[in-house]
């Protein structure tokens, strides 16, 4: 089974041993970040540093001045954490020289600096709070920016394909710096309701489906009120229908699903227009359409008709693969994403068994999160499993 390991460019640049070490794991591919959100990352084997702090979302290559000329929304260049002017390009070249196929890893609708500097682009919840880390994907300027970014960041020199993360709605769940939002257990339904957007564009969208945005936001607040007292909420789409009413819940989901679908279609089309023949386009995806975040909620049948396949979170078990497998063709990539960092909840010791379970549910490839963050002990277990 083809296997790819996630990496950041700073895992490779400045460490001449890194490409051979990754190839020695037994992977055939590396999924290398070319556009990424703010993070603080461990680099346990790098000869020059142990911690990299990326202060804001950025591209990890020199963006094209011509492409972004005259645009208010544009990608941010990497700050002092970038080891070179083109860390992606240098890392990709070194990995390819070690015999590894390189695909880009592109984070899209997740950008705190964008929302801070352009607050009107952000998701606005039912209480009027803005989420600067979550661009509203219904807004035309945001959609144009994300589509252009997808094409540029995905199609880097020498890349054989791309994996597009956060290509859909983002919401409350973010793992924001020093997050302190776990005091009330909102549950799946509460997370969704707290992630609904009420910016002017979304308000107009709800209106087009017969919903009054003010009445809807009041209904959302009423639905959430008991949870603030009890500290818990029901889970799943049936709970959302119970809280909002079936008709209202369906109309809201229709607006959000249509908005995400059309953005996904536009972004994938833009990537393919910029890419050479045979370039593979995958999305990080979740089969529950109401889910928000890095793994965008999608309709499995629709998304497999748009992209070449999906990358599905499987660290907690491979059950999310099944809805995609129903619609898989011989050409579809169904990649099971397994965390192999013990300190982040992964289980490298059971990688072989977990991979076998995923294959039994239709997985055709593996993704390992994350070879740069893992300890030597974790990587030893990965190497043994892949051998």
C-alpha cells in the first residue's frame, strides 16, 4: 500500500540526513507543507534547532508578485522561522533526490492573521463574535483568494500532486493559541451551532432559502442556552434537527453545503488548470457534511466526483472510510490518515494492524502524521510496520 509521510520544510532544510532518514522508513511519498497555518512545532532531530514557532499562516515559497498584484487579500510570506527564502522548494528538491515522490500540503480556510487584519472576512457566530482564524467561505473575495492560493501553493515545481486541507467551513474548534474553551462540553451539535456564520453574505444566503437571519441567530442562541448551564450537549445531525427544527436545520445545511461544494469545485478546477497532466488532487475530508475544520465536511459521492480522492482521519478508528468506499472507483484514492506520534495520541506500535483494518474498509493508501514531529522510538516502530 502506497504510504506518504507528512513533513514541514523546516524538518528538512538544514538537516542533510533528513531525506535519507525519511526514505528509510519505507514510505514512497512525502506530503510537504507549502502553505500552512501558525504553529509551534518540535524538531527532535534537527542539528540546528528543536522548536520552530511559525507566528502566522504563510506560504513557504516566494509567492508570485504578478499573481497577487492589486489584490487586497493575498498570502503572507513566512517570517523569521523560514530557514531560507524558498524552504518548500529546497526541501522538495532534497526529498526528490532521495527518491521520494513529493506532493504539496496546502492549508486554506484557516488563517488568524487574515482575520485579524481583515476582520470583515471572518465567520461571525450567533452571538456576534468573530472568529479571526476562520475565513467565511461564502464571501466572494475570500473565495477568490482561497481559489488562487490553492492553485499557486498546490502546483509547485516538481510536485506530483497536492492535498488540500481546510477547503470548507471552519468554525469554533481551532486549537487557538492557549485555547480555553473546553469548560463547557458543547458536543457535536453545539460545536456546529457555534460554528454557523451570520456575516452579511451568509445572512443573505439564509434569506434566499426562506430563513430570517435574525430569527435564526436567536433560535441558535436559544438552542445553545441549556448547554451553558448543564455543560453538555447532544451529538449528531439528529440533535441539530431537534434543536433547530428539521426544516430550519435542513435549510441551514443546504446553504453551507452548497457554499462549500462550489468552493471545492472551483479550487480543484483552478489547481488542475495550473497543473501538468496526471497531477493528483486530494482533499482532507470528513463524511459528515455538518462538520467543520481541517477535514472539511463533504458529501462523499459528490467530492469523489470532483477530486481524485480524499484523505480521511483514522487515528480514532477507520469507520469514516466506509461512506467514501461506497462511491470509490478503481481510480479513486482513499487515504487513511493515521497519527504515528505517541505524544499526540498516535499509536505507531499498532500501525500494521491499523493499516490492515483501514484497507479492509477500502483504504488504498496511507498517510502518516507526522514524520517530522515523531520521536526516534516512534519512527523505529513505523519502519518496522512498513517493512
